[in-house]
């Protein structure tokens, strides 16, 4: 992934970022060596705006105008001492700067708090059945995690990346491997690139099948839930056959792929053909259910304006009128010669998000089979990579939930700074925003249509 860095004065951060927003999609922001860095995705790659801040120098915050960057700026202030003039609202996943027509909960009503999610952030709701707030606060686990990575050797650290999240293994490992390869000037063979595409799309297939199954169950169709989860389990078995691990752990490494990946290609393709047939039948039946259409339509709506302000990525972005898919805008690896078909929806409701995932599942099967055809019987030789002595790279890939970003800085042969921006981290504020306008009864359906990772949400 190409990185273009532009040095700007600290006093010019707000106008320069505002100008860049007209040209690209915001990926996030982070601090390095008393510098604030804002990342944008454009057709030529990642654009970085960097500004040095003297101790105590005030920087004009972007989050009052682009609340999707609130968590990033709050982190820079709390953990790296960057002084901003105005950080709207408290830290975490609160969003205060979006003006929409959503219903506001009456905070004078009695409220009850219930746990919501795997790491149990709390959700107060009113006795009349509307959300008072969704305080799903990021626990900032990634700060201590990232600090723990400093001083590690870039090549040996790759095995730590795959353990950061069970459901984003392939995409995050790919982004990290690409960063190391960029700094090392390594050339990855076309067969290895095609094999990486297969692994990445297998991850997308099982994630989307799981999301659709949960949305079917949350809409009251338990048969759809159980059938979808059964298909997901079959997809995981294919992942096991392809990579030796159902969650694709350590399949993608700097230089290519781990030895033994895609060893029995004919068997894997046969399993995929059978799965594709059943998935197609499942998707057709799913859309034929009147109760599903009624439950998914005009529920959990994220408007185009709110999606832009919250800087969401992935299927959430494309379901609300967005057009950015990293695989299409800045093709990397085998996507350069195996183009994707970008799915688009406009309404931004649960149905739109599910429709995007249905389209992407179908396209993932197409891409996987084309990649197998390109791969043929070629050997997946891993490129030799010298330990990078010094360098910096920012890489972005399109994971199941959207853009997975890795910023890696290496000095004296060790990791000086590594920063991860997960798609879940980018999209969690949208869950809070959307949940505030829906009744509590619909909250499981709404949150499962996003189906973000709670651990990645703290990255």
C-alpha cells in the first residue's frame, strides 16, 4: 500500500484535514513522536497528514466536525499528551455532533441498565422502551497491547498479530505482513498473492454467513439462524482444511503463507462447490421470508450523512450509500487482476446491511474459484525477507467488517511503534448512534446487523 506523507504546521491541521476530506476517506488518526497523524484513503493509496506539536501546543480538534475521529483524538490526548482545543463529549463511543431526526429518549423517565455484549458494556433504557443511551465504552485494551509490542522484532511479532482477534485473523495478518514487506522491499509471487486472496475471502464468507444467521434469529426466524450457523460451521471446516486452523490463524505471514496452506486444492474446491450450492439456496429462502423483510426494513437506519460524519467503513458504509471498498479503490495483491464487484445499497437499514453481505458472499465464492484457477498447481514459495532495519509503512486491507489499518514504524531493527485501527473500532460509534433511535426490542437485531467484534472495538 503506497503511503504519501505531507508535513503541515500544527496550526493548519483543521483546514488541511478539511481539504483532505474532499479527496479521500478518513481511516483514523494516531500520535507518533509528538506528531499527530491523520490517515486518509485515496485512489493513489494512503495519504498521511503529519504535524509536529511542541510540548503544550494546542491543536484544533477535528472531532467536533467529524465525530467519527473523536475516539482517536481522545486517545492521543489521554495517552500521548497531545493538547486539543475542543474534544466534544466524553471519551469512548459517545457521539454528540451529529444532527439527525432521530427520536430522543426522555431522560426523566425511569431507566434500567442491562448488560449488552460479550464484555458487557451497559445500556440504560427507558421504561417506555427506547434507548436512553448506549454507553459501550472502549476499554482501550489496545494501548497496553501496542505498548507491549514495542521492542519486538517485526518478523517474530507476526504470530502475535494473528492472536489479537479470532474473527479478523486473515485480514489483519495480511495488513501487517504487507507493512513488513513494504519496509523490507520484498516481492511476493503471484501464486502467493492468489492464495492470500483465497484465505481472505474464506474469512469473509464465514463471517458474513454468521452475521446473516444472527440477524435471521434476531428477527424471529430460528430455522434461519440454525441453518446459517450450520453453514458457517461448514465454512470453518473448509478453513481448517485450507489453513490447518478453522480461524485461519497464522495462515498469512510476511513473505507469503505458512507452509502447508492450500495443500489439497482439489479437495478444498470440492468442499467449496458443495457449500456454495447450499449457501445460494439459503440466501434465496432467506429473502423469501416475508417476516424477515418486514423485520429488517426501516430498522436500525444509518443515514448517508451520519455514516459520513461517523467515518464508518465496510458493509456499514456501503449500505448507507458509500462506494469505498479498499479492494476496489486501491487494489492490492491478487485483487489487481481479479477485480471485485462492489455491492451498493442506499437505505442504511438492517436490510441494506444484510443485502450487502449477501452480495459479498456470492462474490467471494466467485473470487475464490477464479483465484484457484489462477493458482493452478503452482508452488507457494515464501519470499525471503531480511529483518527491516528502519522504515515506516501504513497498509490497509478490506476485512469482513471494513478497512483494517496497520501503521508500522521500525527503527534499529525493532518495532518502534505499531498502531492498529480495526473496522470494528471505526464502526462502533455508529451502533450507539443508530441504537438511540430504535426501541429496545430491536436492539439485538440492530447490533447484530453490524455484528462488530468487541475486542477489535477496543483497538
